[in-house]
């Protein structure tokens, strides 16, 4: 068979045909690659949006009513000074409530000298288990003891009770976001109250011991911050951050309150405060004292449950939860 010989024009037409075919094929490949890239981008974007949407807005889950119910249970036990039968019952209650919502609790017991002789104190320390090996990096604290009085029946609904109820409710809502909860260590201090007057050896027994243990173990630096809650349930709420508050933390607390339209409940106190945050700040853990010190019934027999409101606990708990989720642990 003889080979067919094409003219120059025919050869050019054949070349153009193949070139156009390759060009169309390349365009299809380019369009396919572009479509694939867009699909991947959309999948990543929508996935990120979906993940953000699925993350619980824990500040919306906080319940002031539930926090107040915890306070009521503690107040029903009566005065709860260190070493008493009532404070042992309150420990059992706190531990049980924490375990019900997934926290592991250990007791940090110690004995210290006081103006009334040696007294046994017990801090409660809780962590959320099972979510990575990283240690918690932020402290949330409250004292759960009440001041020892010989002449009055002091149940400490606000002073000792309100912050403990709030922290128990925070534990519940944090547990709804296990990754967030795993970054937090909860500490319930015993022995915050002084027997006579606050000094280097009287008062803050639990927080001083907790801080000393962190120092001895050289583990304090793992905590980059903390919040202490104290007297946060007053019906006429006015949270006053002491002047020794870490500046950046105070700024972010105010921003959190502003975001929730609750800024009018938060301001600065006119001086520093000696409280359970003091030993933590001394060892280099920036810790803010969230306290309403303008409480007419402080250290009186009238510090009772009727002086508190679920709304006040709601305000403080919501702002704290927002701060943790959107600032401190983000």
C-alpha cells in the first residue's frame, strides 16, 4: 500500500487540529484542578465553620439558679469552720458534685499552727481527665471554709458559699467542652479565714500551702494565670477588682463583661486586697481576685442566703466563662 502524501496546507490543518485538541484537553484539566481546589477550600472553610459552630458557648450554659442551689446545700450544713464536722460534709458534697460531671478530685491535707493550736486543713484539687497529656495551665479557685466565731452563728452564704457554688457550676459547664476543661485546675481552699488577724502565719492557710507545694515541686510555672472567686453573690452586685489585679487579665475581664453587656457590674477597687490570690501572685502565677467587697453583712450572722441572688451569680459566672473561652484558654 502506498503512503498517502499530504500537501503543506493539509499538514498544517492536521497540526492545528492536534494542537486545538491538546489545548481543549489542557483547559479541561485546568478547570478540573481549579474545581478541585475550590472544593478543598470550601470543605476546609465549612469544616472550620462547622467546628466553631459545634463548640459550646459555655457562657450561655451557665446557670445562676444551679449555682445558688449549691450555695443553699452548703448553707444548710451550718457554720463550716476548718476541722468541723460540717466542713467535712461540705467536702463530701463538693467532691460528689465534681465527680458527677466528670472531674477527678484529690484531697490535699495538711496540718498547720494557728492561734488556736494545730488544725488540720484540706484543699480539694480537681482536674478533667482523658483529653491529652498536657497539664492544666489555668487555675480557678474559691475558699469553702467559713470564719470561726464563738459568739455568732456564721453560715457564710456569700463569704465562702457563693464562690463555691459558682465554681461548682463552672465545673459543670466547662465539662461540656472537654478540651477547654482539660486546661483548667479547680482548687477549693480550706482555711482562708484568719482566726485573729491576717498575717504571714494567720489566714490563707490553704492557698499558702498550695503555693508552697507548687514551689517545692517546681511546677508553679506551668500555670500562666488564675482567677479567685470570693463573695460573688450579693443581690446588689458590684464586682471590684483590686488594684493588684494583673493588668491584662483585668482588661480582658472588662472586655468579656462588655461583650455580654454586663460591664456596669465590674469596676476597680480603690486598693489592694489580701486574699487567696496573694500567695499565688507571690510565686509568679498572675491571679485576679473577682470579689464584691461592698457587702454590708460581711462577717456577721446576717450573711445568709436571702442576701444573695441567682442573677448575681449568673452575671459573674457568665463573664468568667466567656473570659475563659474567648481569652484565657483560646
